[in-house]
C-alpha cells in the first residue's frame, strides 16, 4: 500500500474506461444560503487536457488501496481546491457502481461557504455555485447523471433522541441506574454513528443515497444527566442535558435544529409537538433496530 497506488486506468463491466484502479471518490460540499437563498455547492472546472475537458463537477479522483471513500474524497478536495477537512461534515454517500468500478460521492455540508482556490493543474477554476444554476453548466457526464439525486440530499439529517423514552422501551432495569443507562445508550450511538444507515424512516422524506450519516442529539433529563461529564466526545453524536423538561428541550430542537429533523420517541404528546415544529417522528423501535 502506497500513496498514489490507485492511479491508473481500468475498464468496468460496461466496457467503459475509468481512472482509478480501486475506484474513485469525490466530495460534493454544500453551504447554506443566506436569508432564504439557494444553497451553493462547491464545483471545479476541469482543465482542457483532462478526461471530459472543460466540464464542471465535484473535486475527486482515484482512491488508493488503503483509503476509505471519505478519506479519498477529502484528500482530493484539499489537493484540488484547498478544502480544509474540518470545514465540512459528511452526511451521505452515493455509490455509482459500474460493475467492478465505482465512483462514490460523499455528500457534505458546511455552516457557510469558505474560501477556496485552485491548487491543482487539473482544476484551473473552482467556485461555489448556487444549486439552481448547476444544471446550466456543462457538467461532467457522471456528475450530470447523479446530480438529480444529490440535489435532493443536500440537507443533512439530525436525529433527536428522547433518551428517557428510548431507555424506557427496554425492559432491562434501566430505572435502577438512569445515568448508567444513558451512558450505555450514548455508547451504542457512538459505535453506530460512523457506520451510517442505509435507509431513514419514510417520514423523513430522504431517499436516493446509499448511506446516510445523521448527527444524533441524545437528550437526557433528571438523574440521567449525571452521566454527561464522563462521556467522551464522538463525532456525529452529542448529548444535550435538558435544563428542565426533556420534552420541552426536544420540541425546541425539533423546531430549530439544522437540516431535516427526525425525533425518536413513542410519547404521544411529544410526537404531536415535534410534528407541529416541522420534524418527522418515529418510534424507538427504528433506532433500537439499527443498534
């Protein structure tokens, strides 16, 4: 295994010639628009000497043998247009499989558009492009094919977990040690978050991607809050200690959390409040089935 060992041409099962002996990956980063404006996506304009010259698409390239798709996509984005890896959070993956070769697009989001500039001869121009203008560009054919799916998945998903309700759905004596039960649930979420999910509940209205990587907000209240100081930080999972009623905190997050929101609870009144706040709702069975 060595850096660059993925460079090279291969022919897929469809008889097409592709760059990347171990497949390829790209990063489609989006930034929220201001004052209700369209989100923008980061694209590169390919040089005249490259395959599909003069077309626009996300930064990307060959995946090395030792790299994950996410690692390759972030590396290529840094090499081609100076994207700082910490500036984006990956929330989805689309796998364009050609049979023996695939291009994996990592869909990511940023709090706001950050400065970018060309740092590779392969991409003499880079730009944040409003999402509603993307189709007016001369697009790389592979990106043109997948853009309609990616366009619907630019918003990340936040899963808001009613800790007390989810713990209460398990008959394991959780009430004897509420802090310990909260810590166990957090540990399960932490182990699970990085794997992502292949499908979200239909209520979320999110489809098309092969994998979603939501952010999980575990809301705890009362005695369970004693677990919080000892929990280690894990990317993609955050504990929210309710200052008062856990239900009030969850309803507030259902209204204000970014992107698409999914509240996990079986509490009838909280389900009503969350739906009124604009969030999708599902019961603990879905989450426990993933864990």
